[in-house]
C-alpha cells in the first residue's frame, strides 16, 4: 500500500501555502512596505477620527443655536 503526498496540512485542514514560514519570509522581505502601509492607515484613521470629532462639535453647536433660537421665540 502506498501513500500519496498531498498539499494539505492534516493538523489545520488548510493548505500549506499559508505556513508560518511563508508569513515570516513575507514580513522579513517586505518590512519597509508593511510599515509604510501601516503608517498610511494610521494617518487615514486619524483623519477620519478628526473629521468625526469636528462634525460632532459642529452638530452640538448647531443644536445649541437652534435651542437658543427656540427659547428666544418663546420668551
């Protein structure tokens, strides 16, 4: 009886193409690009958070002015 070698990992049930060695090789060879993308993503997230906080402040200011105008109408 002969066994055929397959390209699947029995322990994880997945393909061997995403082995830890391949991931480590990718990180070692593309470290500068990974860092650049991470910095870009962090900057984009910071911009989105800044825009969101400004929009929250602007909405609160508009609501305050609207409430003040309504109070002035009733007084």
